[in-house]
C-alpha cells in the first residue's frame, strides 16, 4: 500500500462550557458519527474549546484599562480593555505598529495579541485567552481517551498564528501529548548520498495545519482525528520543543 494519511472532522460537538468533560464529549461525538478512535491516531483539538472548558473565556466588562492600554489603542478599533488583557498575558512586547501588537506570551509563543481573540465566543464583550498549560490540556484528553477506550493516541492543541514574510495564517501546535513533535533527519543521507546536518521537521505544526482543512473557522467542527501518520511515541512531549531558543533567534 502506498503511504496515506487521512484527516476526519468530528461533527456534532456541543457548545462547550466551563467545567465540561471535553474528552468525553469528543469521544461521544466521534462514536455518534461512526468514526472509531484507534491506536496511533492523532486527535487535534482547537484551542478555543479548550479555553472554554478551562474557564479562560472572560468578559472585558470587569477589566480596567491602564493608561498604557488606552494610549496604545487610541485611533484603532480594539477596545482598550482588550488591549489591557493582551498586555497582562504578554511576557514581552515584540512589536507594536498601527494597532497591531506582536507579543511573546508566558508560554513562549510569539503571536499577535498574546493569542487573545473574540471569534467563536458567545457574547459581544467576551474574549478567549490561551490555556494556562496547553500541554497539560493535551495530556488530560489523551489520558481520558486511553482510560475509556483503551487506546493510545497522540493529542495536539491547535491555534492559528500568522507567519513572518508569508500572507495569511496557519494552524500550529500550542500543546502536545504522546508523541515527538519533531522529526529529525540529522545524520541521515538522502537518495544521492548527501548528509543531512540541520533538517528537522515540525510534524506537530504540519498535523495541526492539516486538521484545519476539515475543521475550518466557522463550520462548528473543533475536533479532528488524523489516521495513518506513524509518529514517534514520547511521554514527556512539550510545546517547548517547538520554540527556537533565544541564542538561535536571529531576529530577537
């Protein structure tokens, strides 16, 4: 058989709320549509529903904007209270220009607005913050799937980030569990005998991007299952494996 990887969107997920059993809901939805969760599958869960179940959706009504947030927001459409949350969730401001804030979150992600946004959130004054520990979120889902179904899977928590020098955005992994998020070719030879010295592929991001093709942003499909990808199992996987260290960052 030739190599094949399939990605299946899981429909029928309910509108999740804080405290919901997310793993149980996605298992039930998969069973209802007739999609089995098997050993070796990769489950990709969008950040937004994780944030909802973990209480990371908040109203800006109770947020007091600082003078800095007000100054930054002046002349732009963002509510200064939203800007205040961005500042609070940022470890470092990377760049601010024309109302756009690029920041480094406490997780180490460099992204727009500290990953905070209001899409797919009920209410006109509510926003979603990133999960506090996306790796722990992924592990909880993985452990729950194994306990209920007796299968070993990998889990990715995904979010949508922009990219330097490229238009538009792609899904990336912000939390991982159960597999090595990187595939290294270092030390291997290609078909022509050329040695690989630096090639390492971020398979976690590639899988997250693949999942977005079936989940979309407005289709109400926040979970997908990828079948056929043979990942390397890893019990201590973390999103920190995906972050470039400051000493190798030419743009810091």
